C-alpha cells in the first residue's frame, strides 16, 4: 500500500521539522487542516507545540476533532499531540479528543520541571511493531511539562521524577511523548515503524 | 535517566556564524547550515542560534534561515535574539525551532514570559540572563540588559536571584545563565553564580560563558548541578570535539547521550 501521510496542521506547531523527518525516511508527508484530507490519508500525525487548551481550540474550530475521532487508520500523536488524544489535560483544564482513556497531568516539580532533554525508555510491550529495533539504549528528545499516566496503553515508559507514558498504543491510536523528528537515528526508526503499520 | 546536555551556541549575523570575545570584535567562523550539520553529526544534544543582529537593531529575527536549519537538523534547536512578542515567537516556532529564548525584551516587559508560556507552553520558553559576574562580589548580582552590543549594554536594575524567581513564577521553562566576564575567556564557568541560581529555582539551568577545556564541563556538571552546558568558541575552533567531550564526561561518571 502506498503511504499517503498527512500531518494535521492546526496552528503554530512545528510542521517543517516533521515533514523533513518524514522525507528523510522516504515518506512524502502533506500538511493540511482539511478534515476531508484526513479521512483520505493512510497515516496521520498529530503534532503539537503549544499549550493544550489553545491547541484543542484550534482543532475544534476547524472540525478536526471530529475527523480525528472518526479516523480508523494509524494515527500518531507527537508530544502535545499525544496528550490531546486523552480524555482530559490538566494544562488549562481542558477536555481532549478522548481517543485514549486517562488523563494528562503535570509532571512532579522535582528534580526539574519541565522535563527537557534526552532520556531513555523502559519498554513494557517491546514486541509491538512501533518499537521494532528500539530498546533501552536508545535516546529520545523530550520537552514537556505534562504527561499521561503510565497505564495499560503504555508500550514504553520514561521516568522523570515519576514514570509516565512515553510511547502508547490502543488499536489504531498511537502516541510518543518525545519528538521523533528531533531524536536523530532512534527517532527515524520510530517514524519508519509507524509508517510500516 | 535524563542526560546532561552539551549545547553549541552559534551566534548568527547576516546568515553567518560569528564569534567575538566578551560580545565584541565578531569574526565569521562558518556557514550556519554547515556548522549545524557538523554539530548534529558530532553528537550535540541541542543547538542555540543567537541572532546577534536582531535584538539591538530592533528588527525581528529572519525566519528563512530558521527554516533551512529545521530542514537539516534532526536534533532540537532554540532561537534567540529579537523575539519581543507572541507573533515573533510564533514565526520562529512555525519555521521549525523547538524553543525560543528571550532576554532583554523580557527585562523591558516581563509579561512577555507569561504570554509566551500561555500560548506555547512553558517548555518552549527559555529566558536568557546576562550577568557581569564580578561587578559585585558581595552576593548580589545585577542583570545586564542589551548585552548583545556592548555600547548599548546597561544595568537593568534587577537583582539576579529576584529576576530568576520572577521568570520562574511567570512560566519560564529554562534559564540560560551567561556570565559576561567569562564569555570567550575560557577560564571555566562561573560556579558561584550558577550555584546561587541553582539554589533559587528548580527550572532546567544552562551554564554559559567560560568553557575552555573538557575539565570545565566536568566541573560545572558535578559542582553546580546544571542540566546543560553551552559553549561556542571551543567548539567552533575545533579545540574540543563533542564526541571526545562526551567520552570524557561518561568516563567521569556523568550521564550523557553517547
């Protein structure tokens, strides 16, 4: 099947880097905020730089929240985009898309808040295809102050003050709290794994 | 476990990377893309691009080179210089930067920190703070404004630690502490200043100014509890290679991304 990758472009996020990261692994990803194009894509990435309340508002204003809920093909939320997949975020006390059960909470104040830098993963479901060739020795770039609970949807956790969900999957819905497009070789592997789903 | 970060800082003027001593006498040291690519390949954890022409000349940072950098890099980078509004920050972030760093505009209008944090999240908002380290060694240090051009630099009137606590409360996500006296001098980081700031905030703290040898990096990570160390001249001149530095730090027991 030919990959028709679409990056959901709804306000102020870091689309250029993600497009280029896809291009580097041979995937021509398009940017769009058109709900009809989301329905037509084989793989959809929901990026996110910003604050949760503002980002959810931008999705709703364009009818993208409904398009994302109706999607049945592989979806990958990245960083804030992953947080928006949940039922609720404490950042701005806002309801998310509700595609994943659970809540996004503020990370502990200690040792540092926010969590910023390169960290490793503790795989929980290492045989999931999204984690193919990714293990405990791989480093990923995180930059976030909020995170989802480490629960049954967690493929890999990371720890900063407390464990949190770093890679999640439930059916066709996936998320990474880190930025694969900023995580050098390990990030490239994760994106390639997503497009192979 | 979170790794300590090594951050080459590239001062950009008119699309070229330049370096001066104590912010003066800038000379061209290389092309932005070429250096960015080299540092990423060498294992830099993050890059900072500081547009030294944008801030003093009161013009917005150009986004064309930011887009070029974002296309080339698969590691994070931060853009500093000339960001005075939410719109300025939005242009730079949409062009592919991961974080923006603000300094003098925050001193002039501290609410800018709140506005950026509300719009983009604290994790995007770095506050750069310049201090003339030996100006007063009785434990109170004043923040210097507009240090990008020495003839315009001035005492902001703000006490360093009070300013650190204020930007933390306003929603900053990281602090870069630059010791002006140490900048480009290569005699080591300003430990006393960094210790004081470390005690005043739990925000990620980046040491800047003074790196001249691998030992300086080891010392600042071990003694000052900083999360990252930023340097320019020792990296640009090729005197310290990031890969070698990381091997040195790892052997010293400091967690780094290999």
